């Protein structure tokens, strides 16, 4: 960011030297980060063989996966939202289910229901489509709010409760949902509680002319998803998730994340700021982003880079802000620019 203090790898001298007894040995960290890099490179290459010219969108998707979050893809039709979700799912050797959200979709279609078995003379639970490790929810905002709310418990607590009985969902578990902008016909805007369950929201955007030209070659003759094969197993992802949890976040960086989220709650341009869950998601995502870069500690740069995708979709601008055509993304960027960075505890700082 122009004019900001960009922190080098020696920024968090405290993070390097204050590794408590619960930290993993450095040799384990180095080996684990190398393994993480190898697995992520394979998955990234697999997804990017289908999604042309969108490396940042693919990186955010992988970040959310390793941070144990859920991803919301919001954009106009035809830019590859569902293709990205399917490519990620097919690149992993996990159980995958796709749910096409429509106005007549019932909550029981998502979560499952109890059905009376005539032979056993008892009720038997039939799992719904949510019982998979990667769940692709296509056009989630075309279902009724009642059906949308069926995802709330599963996304937060990773379980489903039917008639008083709770059923655990498989691990890893990730929901990748797509939606069209709410102003388009036939959609139901996601309620605030539902948006808050998603760790990040990204837009694919239109491709560059060169990427669109390459897309004609890749997608013109056949569906490239047909050629995708899994390049990582579920147990690989679980090991990497455990590794990401060990990434260190120094106290000044934690405070910076708290201050940034707190600034959304006091902004006069917003009538609803980000929740404490947003702070937790921001730090979790920053841990995953640091691990993707081969670091075992988080810097303020990681927090800044993820502020928009993690925070913007949770905010509600005031009527005046909407009339002035100011978006939540612009507000978050302004808050990032105004909020002072934490003072580094090591000597190595460079301007850039």
C-alpha cells in the first residue's frame, strides 16, 4: 500500500523469539510449511487449469479452506463462480455434493429428515446434501430465507440437529456458495446472520482479453472439469489445517486486527459494523495466508490484504452512504489506510 509501512520477515522479532511452550518445534514448522507449499501448489495448478487469469481468487479460496472457513462467490452470471467452486472440489479427494438452490428447495433437502421405516417400525435419519466435505451451493440467494437458514447451524457448529438429535458433519467441511447480485430478479438477499457465517466473499470479475482468449481454447471443445483429477487427499488437508493453527500471531498484530474490526463499529458511514466472529475469521485467514507464503507468523500485511474479502460483506452502510454510492469495500480500504500500523518490535522495517 503506498505510503504505508511494509514489514519485512524480521518485523515480528517478538514472534520469532517469544514462542511459548505450546509452539511446535522449528524443524516441524519448516517441514510442515514445505509440505503445505507442495500440496497447495498442486491444488492451485489444478484449479488454475480451469479458471483462467484469476490467481488471486484461487488464492483466497485456498486460504479459506486452510482456515476452516466458508467462501461466498458473488458476481454476475457467466464469469466462472460455479466453475471455480467445482474445480476446487474436484481437485480434492473429498466427498462433494452440489446443491442447486431454487425457490422450492426445502430445508430438509439440505439438512436431511427422519423417515419412518415400515420394516424396522422406527424412524430412520436420511442425511441431506449438506453431509459432504465440500458442499457447493449454487445460487444460494435464489432459495427462500427459510431454506437459507438451514445452513446456519452446519456452517458454524459443523453439525445438523434434526428432531433434537445432533449429527456431526465430516471433516474437513467447507461450503462454497455462489450468488448473483441481490438487485437481479428472483433473488432473496442473504440475511446478516447468514453472511456473517462466510469467512470471505470475493468477486471473480470479467477476465482480461488475453485470459478470455485462452478460455476459448480451453473451454471451446470440451468441459475442462472432465479432465480434473484429485491432487490432494482429505487427510492432507486436515494435516495442513493443523499446521495453520500453529502459525504465530504476536500481540501487536492481534491488537491491530481488533482495532481494525472495532473501527467498523464506530464508523459514521456504517449502521452495522463487523462482529467478533469477523475478528476471529480475520486472524484465522491471516494465519492461513502467512502459511501459504511460507511463514510461521502473521504480519500486519496479512491482515490488510484480507480486510476487504473478510470484512466488507458483513457491513451495512447507512442510507446516506448508499446515496453517495460509497461501497463497503471502499469504506474498509479507507479504514485500513487511516488506522496506524502496530509499531514493529524488531529493527527491520522498510517503507514501500
